[in-house]
């Protein structure tokens, strides 16, 4: 039987709050938005009052660190589960302001009625009702007197039950003596084990990621400005999505606003592109991988804890070096020149709209490649091409859709060993051979999803080539993507439905073409052999039909640019044959596009 790697001990609410006050336990989330609503806080207090279980708290003991002078220091505990509950208790009982989901400082006031023994969120109606104690935090202040509070309440409510009220108030104060179970995980547990414990104990459905553990480690370290670094990560991510958040930082967190990191991130409020909106996991992954040359965030947690991978001893010097390196990586990530140049490179590859990007894994690795290249002084024209091709290669091969961390770890190690360009050539040679373009890619394009990477890359290739919309003469695919133009079914849905075809058949991406709404509506559900013949006959007379194209040359060029077989103009082509031929043409266009990405933007 294996040795038990944890202990379970009941502790009083008062003791737990005292741990936080005396800094014996770190609550990494205390500076982040409090996601519970006031009703949830009320329910927590009610459960404690009635002696109901409120779940376990889980703490993870930081390892004993070897200091520079050779002595050892016992690390503090980190609260990894129960942060919202402890924060709720601090807010309701200790009169501590919390930051809400809008990053505004707010007070959560919970009222108590000693006669009905009920809790409620304080409101103007309760404030005007003498039967309620409008804010229980006043009851728990050190200066508060149970005798005086009871006496004042009985005088204000002379008709109340004079025996029940004192007992109710006594029970209210007894909340501090009620117990909550604390699962204390030992320091030698790895992240996977800690995560498994969390999942088995926690019933809320919340999952913890390695990035969550890393953020907890960062925030709980005061020696190397971990909390400041965590705020920088959080604030940058929020600014990227909500530029108006800048004023919140300036009003709510004046110390940060006046500090050195504010000037490094405030540019994000004026940057309009939403091509790459990173979350904290993305930032950590990119900063860590590009700076440390590793791809697994579990390694970051270990390094921030001071782990020496060779001796398996935890050393303070490694903690210090790791925080310095992580800060350098974060600063490179949020550097305005780096970030803007990276987005520009993506746009130069045709990804001019966030609608063409689904998920951040490929984006993250492309940014890692860019930052690596910048750090190693690869000429910008060469680096830009490598980043463009790496990003598109990642999408087409779905390189980071499975074991993302392992693949990133493998790639960065190879990049650091043989060099970026040599490793890239090896990857392309092995994963994008001739059979990939002629067989595998067309087969992968048998999909209905308009957010599939194959469709998105095809559209990006059209944007890059400045292709006009289907049957358009002056309206580009890029502008149609920007205004969310129509995706036209070349063989109309209604036409195919009448033939008994299923949704998964007629919604194939090989049946899609981006066009103007007016053209799409004009074609409606006409049979392809009818409307294509009408188009051919019109251009033969120098007239436009369903668009602005008036010549055969323009029409053939437009069909070719959309990878549409030109035999649709002549005969009633079998739909399956059409799909197969068009996939081959689309793959060929993507292949030429991919090759061209290596050139200047």
C-alpha cells in the first residue's frame, strides 16, 4: 500500500481566516475577480450557521527551500481549492472589499434576522427594517459586544422573542467556531496527482489546469514580485478584449497604474485588432516556452518552486532565476513592437479577421517561433516567412490539436538543438509531402465545418491573393469576410435537399464559396446546371448575370480563383464528382499559397 500523501484536518472558520491575516496561507485569487454573486455568499453563511457541510478546502504545501546560505526555509501553503469560499467569508465577516467581474471594488453585505434565523443580501428595504442586522461584519469586529448588540436589538424590537434572539445571536457568533475540512497535500506531489485529487474531491465541475497552478505559484510569491507579475498577465489579457478596462485599472489599482508595468501594457487599449486575444494560459505558454526552451507548464511550476531537475532538491536560487526569466518572457510577450509585428505577419498571410482563426494553440506556437527568431536575431524578412508558414503548416496538419504540450515541447527542443529553419524544413518534409497535397489534404477537407482549419486557410489564401468574391468583379473576399458576407452553396441546399441529400452532404466545404448577399439571394435554389448555363450565356453576350462579371475571361478567372471546376459551365456534373474535383483544386490553390508565404509580405 502506498504512503498517504495528504492529511485531512478540520479547522475552525476563525482559524482559517487568521491564517490569511497572518500570511500563513496564500490565496492567489484574492486580487482576481470574485465570481460568486452575493446570493452564493448568503447561502454559504446560512450553511455554516446551520452546521451544514460546505465542502473541503485543499492546500498544497510549498516545498522546503534551500536558501543561499545553506539553511532551509519551510514554504507556505497555497490554497488551490476553496479560494472563492474563503474570499466570501473574508468579504462578509471581515468587511473586506472584493473585485467583481467588472474589476470594480465592491462590498458584499450580508444581513441576519435573529428572529427568523435567516440571512439575506442587504438592501434598502432591509436597512429600514429593525428586525434585521443589516451587515453581519459589524457583529464580528473585535470591538463588538454581544451583550450590547443583543440589548440594542431587544430594545429596537420589544415584541420579539427575548429568549430566541440572544440564542440566535450567540449562534451567529459561533460561525467562527464551525469547522471546515482542510485537505493538505504534501509538497512532493506532482501536478498530475494534485489535479487528480482536486477532480475527485471537487464536485463543482471546475477543472484545474497546469496554468492555474503556475498562476497560483506566481501570485503567492512575494519575494520576487509575483503578485505584480500576475496582475500584469491578467490585466493585459483583459485589456486585449476590453480596452475600456484601462480606466478601471487606473481607478481601482492605483499602485499598479503608477508602477513600471502599466506603461508596458497600456498600448493594448488602443490596439484595435482582435486577431490574437490571448488568455493567461496562452501568455504563460508562450513566455515560458520561448524563454525557458521547454513546453510543459508543469516544468514551470516546478521551476517556480525551485526544483533542481538534476538533484531533485528545491533551491531558492532557482526560484529567483525562474522568476527573472519568466518576467523577461512576459515582457517580451507584451512588448508592443513584438505583438504588433506578429499580428501584422498573420494578416500578411491572409488572416485579416478573427473569424478565420479558431483556437489559440497554433497562434501560440507561431508567436513562440517569432519570439525565438527575434531573440536569435534572424533577419526579419526570413523570420516573417517562417512564422507565416509555420502557422499555416500547424493549421493544415493539426500539429497542436492533440497532445499540445508534448508537441510544443518537442518542437522547441529541436529548434534550440538544430535551429529554427532546419527543424522547419524537417517538419514540412515529413508532414507535408506530395501525398499530403494530392491525397491527405483533399480527404481532410471532407467536412461541413466553416470553422475548420482547411476552410479558414483556403479563405485566407484568397484574401492573400486579393481574390474577388464568387461572381464579384469589385468586392473582395477580404471585405466580405470582414462584414461576414454570405457563404453560398454552389449546389444550392434546397436543390440538393429535393434530391434527398443529407445535411452532412450538401454542407461540405467543397460546396462553399464566399459571395455577396445579393448574388446569393439572386441564385436562390436554382439548379446549378441552370444558373451556371445562364451565366455562361450572359458573358458570351458581354452581359452580367447574378453579379458584375461580363466577360468569359473574367468568369473563368473567378472560377479558378475559387477552385471551381470550369466544366460546371457546360454540363450537369454529378455532385460527388464535383466535390472530389473541387477539393483537389482547393488543395492545389492552398499548396501554391503555402509556398508563396515564404516570400516578402
